[in-house]
């Protein structure tokens, strides 16, 4: 009787020890994410992140902001709202989709604002799209400023859209840092 009790105690203690080791591993894996930028001014915030084509992207899903505030939030962290091109937007947006929790998937801000006077999209990087850009145009008879966003459908279809810049939406910051 005593031998089986001792064996049960050791088994119980072993299970507790293994459980504690697993918890420690999970905590370390979650909270010791390395800073993927070599530049000291490149500040990373915890949250969904991904790397693509020499750039680092931070998905800010928990703090939806209007477009201008989102741009300022990124700039304070030595980054800018994400710029996509017709060639790379599917790959970048798939990275964003895989980083977002389900409840945050309707829309995210991209880094372009429509200039009504010129009839062109202007990216926060300073570049302008040509007049026959593939990106949609905002409604003609509107006084609201429109900004570019990505819309994620539940069937994983991606589309680029335009909405009033005052809407609160999740956004993505793009870091041009040297990745390790």
C-alpha cells in the first residue's frame, strides 16, 4: 500500500513539474519576441507582426483609429502606414489577414489619401499614383476626405476600397528596417 502511494505522489509531482515547464515555455515564447529591427529608432509594439520582402509590418488591430491618427501613431514609432502596389498587395494583405483576429477583419487602413484637386491617390511615402491607377476612386460628389483601405470578406477574398478618413479602423504600420 505504501509503495503505491509513494508512486502516485511521484507521478503527481512529475505531472505538476511538466505542466509548470510547459507554462514557462509558453510564457517565454509569448513575451520574449525579439526586436526585428536593427535600428534603435525602430520601435516595435507587441501585437501581430510579419516580415515580407525586406520590410517589417506591425498590425494594430486592438486600437482602431481614424486615418490621420493612425498615420501619426505609425510615425511616432519611426514607421508609416503600409504602402501596397498592384504587384504586391495580395501577398502583403494575406500576411495581414493571417495576423488579424477574426473579429478585426472587416477593414484596415492603408497608407494612401485621395487628393480631390489632382484626382490621384497620394501615399504617405510621398509618391502619387498615376491617373489610371488600379485603386478605386471615392464618390465624386462628396466633401469628405477619402482614404484607401483593404476589405476582408469572410471567404478570404481581399479587395481594396475607399472610405471616409474619419472612420475608426485597424491599420498596419510598415517599418523599413534591416531584419535580422
